[in-house]
C-alpha cells in the first residue's frame, strides 16, 4: 500500500473521529441486541457501552461518559441549561457559579491571571482528550470496517484493505508527539502558577 493511500485512510479516520452528531458505528451487527430506545445505555458482551442518540446506535467512549454531571459540584444546583454544560466543560462548575466568581475576581483584580491560567488548563485538557482519543483509536483499529447505520438498517459498510500496522505506527507517532507537547506545556503551565 503506497503512502498516498495510507494518507487517504488516515484522513477518513480523522473524518470519522470528528463526526460527533452523526456518529459512525464501528463493528455493530444488526440483531445483536434487544430492542433499545433513544437514550438507553447498555453494555454488550465485550463490555463496550452503547447508547441510542438521535436514533443512531453508537458506542459511548469513556470520554463521553465522563461529561456533564446532573448537579453543579460547587453549589449542587441542577445543571440543565446549555450555558451550564459549556461552563461545566471549561470550568467544572455551573454558569451561575462561574459568573459570580468572575465578578468577584474582576473586583479584586485577579481575573486576568486566572483567565489566562484557565485557558492554558483547557488547552492542556483538550490535548489530553485528543491523546486519549488517538489511543482509543489505536487500540480499536484492528477491525477496519465501518458500518454507517441508522435505527434499523445498515446504510453502508466500508471494508478497507489497509495496512493496519502502518496506521497504528502512525497513530503511535502522533500520540508520542502530542504527549511530548503536553509534557512541555504542562511544565510551563506549572512554572507559571
Ligand atoms: Zn454552581
């Protein structure tokens, strides 16, 4: 397999990884599970977690599972608004808590330093997520078959005759590069704080 073909496969993988709304289902076979409804979460025999979102059966990665909890860890208010979700993802607290703290810090003159550190922290967290995502892909890429499915029927199956070892090696190289970057930036961030 030539280099260009490998690059095409990797581009496809990236596209797949970036699709969050119409998620691609990997390795699903029809008739494997009991009838499930929107929002159900269950585990298959391999211990993989599944859900149905927007009518599409899809795997739940550890990254998705750890997202917004029901209650703000700081004030225990129920987090329901989309501002809460955004606020929780970046600051780890509900929107009200975040606004209150910002107002207080602006008043005390500590806001700018805090905001800068927060930006760095978010960037580092994003890097960590990306590394975990690539690692997950590296660990599960062994079966190069993508099933594009809606609720009941399979829309398309792609089978690729690809050099998996080469793709894995490329992914490992990417992971290593990002890990180095992460370590370097983490050191800088720690020196700043
Ligand atoms: Zn709160």
